[in-house]
């Protein structure tokens, strides 16, 4: 006699929407408060003021319910977008906080001198890296707010933003440069081409203001030949403006030297700067092609 084999129950098909759903709940918030000290975090302020950061010393630890924590910081929270503008603590206020936390005025002064030396070394290293270059490129992914820090000695320059993606015609080009030269002056009536000489003269004024021209470039596959030609001619005008400005600065420096005194310092004060950064330009060179069929080739240094 054979024993009958036991049959297992057939599993029932589960409906598609019966998958268990995961839920996340938040309970307590654990808060640890640290004291503040000089060099806390290791940052070096660009303003040569005292560096302020957290120390390893714990002042307080506590736990609260998340609802209580959200209510507690409701009026003290700074929105992310606003923090970029208002989140910076000024040097005098940092010094006052540090003194309340136990730092002495002598310690703060000593650290400020060290910070100033570090910043000077950074600017000198950047100047050696880029030498006398005035034409740069950087990827689209680079934050334009970091541009002046990347350029080093030009950190006090004025940034003028331009969008080459809209340079689809001479009229659009002239309109986009309204902050430099009036559209009617740059593109005279019934003229098919901008007045490049007038643009060069306007760019010489930018040199005196210590300016960085940040030009946003579109993807290569989306850039027309006309847009690329316009961009190259714009770069050529900047090059011409730089030649004129540097020649004038050399003559002024020679005149100051002839007068005697601290000629070197006065010559440096009289010297301006002008550079172009093509954001999104992926090639190592750019060409300026003029109506006279003359071409000029310019190399770009890459900012990273």
C-alpha cells in the first residue's frame, strides 16, 4: 500500500497593486552644538579676515521631536537661494564672535596676517599659471560665480555677461552689447555689419574698468557658421583693444618713470585689465574672419 503524496496548496496570484509599500517616519532630531574657534574647518577667507569655524568641543547635546524642531527653526531658517547673498559673515562680525568664544585680539591679528599671506601666494600662483593670457574657456558645468576666484589677480574685476547663443544676426549682436556701446552706434543705419572699430574703442573703456567678459556659448552642433564668425570677430575686437590699451599704458608708465618718485606703484595703479571667458567653448582655438578675408587665430587657456 502506497502512501498518498501530500499536495501543496497552489499560491494565489497577487494583484499588481498589492506590493507592500515602504513608509518612512521621522521621530526625534538629535542636535549637537559645537563651540567656534579660529581656523575651525580649515577655510581661508578671501577677504583676508579671520577664519571662523566649528571646533571639536561640544557645548550641548539634546534630542527633540521633529515637529518641535521644525517649529523652533521656522523663523530662523534662511532659504537656500537667499543664503548665497546674505549667508556670508563679515570680517568684523567674525572677529567679534571669536572674541566672545575666547580668542584674543592678538591671536586674531596673527591669524589675519597668515590669511593675507596665503591669499597673496594663491594670487601669485594663479598669475604664474595664466601668465599674460586674456582669452579663456571653461565648461558649461562650471559655476560662473567661481570665475573671479579662478582668474586670481583679476578678482576685483567687473564681470560683464553676454550670451552668444542669440547672436543670430547683426541686429541681435548689437542689441546684446547695449551695455558696452549703443546699438545705433554699433550698427549704423543701412549697414549690414557692426562697426568693429567703434566696438574696439568701447572695449578700451572696459579695460580701464578692469572687466571680465563672460560669454555663454551654445553647443557646437547648435552653433551656426554666422554665430561662430560673429564670436570670432568679437574676440578679435578685444585683442585689438588690448593692443591699444597696453601700448598706451606703456607710454604712460614711461612718462611716470621720467617724473621720478614711486613710478612703479603709480604705473600699476594706472594699468587696467580685460579678459574674455568663453563658457562652453570646447576647442583650443578661435578664428576671427574679417570681411577683407583676413583671418586671425587666437589660442584659449582652459579654466578648470
